[in-house]
C-alpha cells in the first residue's frame, strides 16, 4: 500500500475519532442541559406547560440521576397541586416511582426521607382515594402505617416515618401541624391527653424551626425559594395560632407576627406558586383572629383579601375542599379550621358570595 493511501486512511480514521468524540460530548451536554435545568424555575415563572414538558424530558433522559428524578417528581407534585391536571393513575405512577427511589440505598438518606413526605403529599392530594391508598399501603414499610378507620392518622404516620428516616423541616412541621389539629379538635378533653398533644406540638415545632434554620444556612436561596420553605412557614403559622388558642401566652403575642411575616413573604417574593398560597393563608389568619376575639373588621379584612386572592389565583384544591365539606358536613366536626371558616364567612359578603359560587 502506498504512503499516500496510508496518509489518507490515517486522516479519515483521525477525523472519524474526532467526530465521534465531539458527538459524545454534544450528547452528554444535551443530557446535562435537560437534567440540570430546574422545573421549579419554570414553575416560579408561571410556565406550567414548559415545566410539564421538562419533567417528561428528565424522566426520559438516560443522564438523569436518581436525585434529579426525585427533585423533578416532587416538583411535579407541586404542579399537580396548583393545576389539578392529574388523574388517579398519574398519582399511582408517581407513587411507584417514589417507592423505587426510596428503596434505593445508594441515594442520600435525606432525599429518600423527603421522598416519603412526597408520598404523603400525593396521598393527601388524592383526597385519600381508595385506589391510591391500596397502592400506597400495599407492602412494608407502608402497610403497617395504614389505619383503616382514619386516613388522617395514616397520613400522619407517613410523615412520622419520613421524620424517623431523616429529620427534615417539612416532616417535622407537618407533624407539628397534625398535633395542632388534634389540639384544636380536643382542647376541651382530658387534661393529661391535652398535655400530651401540647408537648408533641411544641417538640415538633422546635425541631422544625431548628432544622429549617440549618437548611437555610446550608442551602441559602435554593431552599428559601422552594415550595418546601413556603409550606414550612404556612404550617408554622398555623401551629403557633393553634397554640395561641389552647395554651395562650406566649403564643398569643406571636401568632399575628407569624401570619404577617408569612403574608409579607408570599406577597414579596416573585414566585408564581407562592401566589397560590395567599388565599389559604388569609382565611386561616381570619379564623385565628376571630377565635382570639379580635374585632370583626379585622376578620372581614382578611376574608375579603382571601376572596380577592382566589379571584386572582384560583385554587382547585380549595374549591374541592369546600365542595367536600358542603356535601359531607359531618366531616366539619374533625376539621376545626374549616368549621370556623364556614361560621365566620358571613362577616364578609364578598367571601360568602365566593363560597356560594363554588357550592353551586
């Protein structure tokens, strides 16, 4: 073979190798672009369609790590909650995906624990659907968490498992919120039982505040601008409000600050998801103002503001809740906040009209 032919072959082989290497890097970078983009950045800007598309790309990309898939799945639950664009089969599919990630011992324990909290969010989002419950509690470690007579306690048990797996602010604050519900439902019950609920509520509140401060210090804006942090603040205000009703001092001096700081945060931060939380925050604040004996004008102000917030950012989750409790009024006996909301709604003709519109 002549030297000229050998040179040509060498050039061809070199170019082929170079092209192959370049193609590999392009493919790797394309995968990185898909997996590294934040779905939450799209949700923060209110780009719902783009966020849903990105979620699909992350699941399909072979370059997506388990941690990226975990975060994307949790962001997709947020998308579900603000759009109501999901079916029972969607929730079941997400549960199966999360269970696989939770069982993967190669994934960071904190991520796995937060995935258990995500299971609880899906269970709640489904309104404790029977098919979802069957799938979720089909095997251990979940089967023993199911309490057939109480979906709420089953939900609490899921958050309890999350907290035991690895203490996170979301799990701790959710536990405090559950015990607050018990306090508000049973605050005229036996003293020893009441004291137990108070101590549990205080314990989880303190744990959540400490864990959240640590996470803010470690993660900065990535946590500060997440729905997880907003949910922490919402449950924290509710918990302090409940302690103000049942315990009194010092919480009677703290619950207003907690709600005012929460509202300032939701209103000031440029985040489309946070805006959907304003209506619920307003009416919960109105409930506590009323129970604590504040002037009816203050209560009306918050109810009016809640109606305005829902008009600007409709909440299908709130609408479903109103319809459920209207259709099944016996459930009001176990939900202090909603029961009180229905009682005080006439103080605001605007909010009453809004409720009537949902019911009809």
